C-alpha cells in the first residue's frame, strides 16, 4: 500500500496484508456519536501555514479519492487504476451502487479488486443517504472503517489522523446538503452542532500541528455543472476561513479543480454563482499553503459523465476540468501528502485527460 505503512511494493498481497495486521492498522472502528475533538488556539504562522514539526521526516501518505461509482465496467476500471497506485487508503465520496439491493454486489466488486482488508473509507452520497438507491448503513457494514482512531459517525461524519502516530494529514468527512430518511438535510448551518464539530475538527488539527487538512464530502458548492451550492455558502466559507488545504467532492459527474480560493479584505466571503478575481489566493498548478483552499470535484468514478458548462459564472475559479463534452475521462485523484508538500494527480482509467497540482509549505 502507501509507503507510510512500511510495506514493500514487491510483497505478495498476502504478505502485505499480514504486515498491515502486524502493525495494527486494519483494526476496525465504526465510531459512535460524534465527540467534539479537542480545540484551542491554533498553532501556525500569520499566513495561516502550520509551523514545522520537530519529529523526524517520514515517508508521504498516498491516498486516492473519487465518487459517483456504480457497479459497471468503468467502475471496475477505476478500481483497477486505484489498485495499481497501491495507496494507503481510498476516500469514496458517495453515490455507490445507484440501485437498492446491490449493496453487497458493490462491496464484493471493491474487495475483489482491492482486497478485504483495504481501507476503502466511506462518506454517504445522496443516492444512499435516504435508502432509495441503497443504504449507507449497509455499505458501512460490508465496507467497514479500517483506519485506527476514527472519531465520529462512520459513513456520515467522521475524521481520522493519518498515520495515527505523528500524522501528516487530518481527513475530515462530512455530509452537508444531503437528505436522509426523514427527508431533511443534516444541519450544517452557522452555529449548529455539526458546524461546531467541523470547526473543532479543523482547529484540532492545527492544535496538534498536523501539516495538512483535507475535507471530503459528496456535494460541491462551486461547480461547472447544473447543481447549486448544496453544502451552503456559509459552510463552504467556513472551510476557506479555516484554511483547509484541499476539499474533495463528487455529485457532479465531472473532474473540476479550482485555483486556491481565499478570503481577503477585498473578498470577505465567496458568493455562489458569482466570480470575483479578488477571491483568488493562488493560481496555476504550483501553490503555497495558506493562500487559499483548492476544491477538487472527482465525480468520475464510473457512472455516466455530465456535460461541462464552460460558460458558468463560476468558471473563473477553475483551473482544470473534464466532462462528457470536454476530454471525457474516468479515473481517480491520487494525493501524496508529505511534510513539505501535498501533490495531487488525476490518474485516468479511461480517457486521456490528466491534471497535477502541488501545494508547498
């Protein structure tokens, strides 16, 4: 898997799994009711970057992420692309089987390619949150959490530090803008319990001096498709305010990656369906930590693609994109997180579009 696990790429799958078990990294933890993480005065510099740690340098953590998957041949190709990368874990960004009753088939497809002990970590999409196209509870049973130290409600709202000791990244997975069985969305509004939980999780990472924060959720706010800002403008601006390094989403069946979006006196908040050049913190593919948040939509996990709307008013926020009508590509985002840099690369499973960007400390 990823190099931080200490497993040689040349070992057999059985040997690799044995090594993982020996390290205790496959202990399941489904979590219970979410407990607010410790918070306090964030450590870091005035620019918002985190102070260097005194621990020795360690190998990077490599993980993959994609959403909107299905159970077809393209989904299997994407999983095979993930397997070739040999990541430490995968973030599944919601919308799995697209049909009720196929939960076990989906899980069997995943484990058949990646192995039964692989950390294929879930957050719900809208298709399985209310049970009409699957049940997130069933998916969470057949693809349980494999990350030690997970805090929260696995499948809905959780975070984990990776690796657990001397972590390089805190991964926070949340579900704003998603309807559940009661027909209501979870409350991530300003000042709500879930708002506070998210803010505390991000502040706690800074308190621990963890170099990077990554947030995953199904619905995007800014996008080049037909959807509105389902997570809500306030919650999206909270992530920017907390200087999250990378936000990963699905829902819109596109690849769509923004520049760094940041707040400033000339951009106190980003407004959906509008573009302000003053909200661009860093542009291009080489970026500096603390200048803004990159939002990457990776809804290209296997189901049919959507058209890119290049005339969208938010297009000025985006650096790269791909969809049904523009360089159609299915694949996964590969993210490598080290002490000094976070590098992400789109790895195609079908199609030829690629994208790479790096954030340095």
